[in-house]
C-alpha cells in the first residue's frame, strides 16, 4: 500500500476513509457492513473510536478490526467531551478533564488492540483545529500522539469544511504533532440525524457549486455530495481528501453501505489511491 501511496503522490490526491465511532447504539452493527465493503474493495481506513465504547464492546471491535493490516485504530477521546468551546456543539471541558480524555482514550485503544495509537480526533472538531490552543496541544504531545484530525468545519463553524491540508503545531510548541483536517459535509448533518440549527451555511459560500437545498434522501444523493469533494481535490491538486463519517448515521440511512460502494468505485476509477491517516503521518518521517 505504501508503494501505491507514493506513486500517486505527485499527481492525484489519496482518499482517506475515516469513521468517528462513538455510539453503543448502531455503530458496531454498521461497522460490520463498513468492514465488509472495505475488505471487498481492499480499501484501508482509519477508525477513531471512543474509549467508553471500547470498555463496553472492545472484544467485538478487536475481532472486527484487530487483525487486519487494512485498518488503523485511533482515538475519538475517552468519552467525547469537547476540548474547546464550540458555537454549535457546546462548551469545552477543562484541561484536567481533557488530559483524562486524551490519556484514557489512547490507553483503551492500545489495551484493546495491542498496538500503538498514534492519532486522535476530538469530538465535534473545530473551525481552526487546535491552533492557538497551546495547553491542549501540550497534552496531546505529552501523551505521545503523532497526529490529530481536529479541523472539521469551515469559516465561522460552518459546513462544508474546505479542503485544507496538513500542518504542524510548531507554533503551539509541538512541531512533531501534525493536523490532518477533515473535509466536506459531516454526513450526519446532510441527513438531519443530529438536532442541528439552521445556520450552518457560509455566505458567500466557499464552494458555490456544492450548495444544498435540503437533506439528502438516497445513498445516490449522498454519493453525489461527497463526489464533489473528490473532484475538487483532484482539480485543486490536494494531497488528500477525507470526509467526516459516523458509522451509526451511515447505517441508519444506508444499512447496505451503497454510498461507500459507489464512492470507492468512483475514487478508484479516477486512478486515486487510498490511505489511512497514519500513512500520511508516516510520509513525514522520511
Ligand atoms: Zn464524534
């Protein structure tokens, strides 16, 4: 896989499938279907898993993801507490709580899967990731994390999230800690699966061609929304594109994962490769 990744590097972005795995209701069942699609297409993925979920269903997740080289398992914090204040999602925890969220979340991934956890995606994500949040960055670096994926929103905490690319937290004192922003529409928002206020759009829009007039109704419509960001990543010569996906929400809307089948097929047709976030981080060691 590493070889594929490198050969695509100069011309085409890679697609990074990533899943915020966070609910006892629905995530595990959906992950079984997601894993089936990934195995059939031989497509790697990063699963960010909440620590509390592993306390309850760790054995099942280990069986599902543990012995495949296709899957990276990273942390989605211990209990999904917010690390910063967020205008849509709520108030941030204090630094002591954040320390526990980081350390316990990482430890549970490592205990359950018996391999290092190098990445973390915080609950909800933020407009500018952890830029300027030196206290949080210091905790992440001290825990031994090598990357985070925390920038998941557009300007003024809107969706879709633009195709921002990787950067380091050198300015916050951690040059070895990388940020890999997520892109596009949070798919749960596309379907009205969360109680979201109606003020999520940016004006003037970042991507006027990708305006939505309502919730998506079919997997095909969802595919069309995500495809825009794949096409745009190619056009803009990005290194990677990664959408913000939640197994519970994907499964509720599309239990057979038809959207994933369509999108992975489309990505492959474009000649693009696939990667996990840990693969993107590894590139930066050489
Ligand atoms: Zn989450």
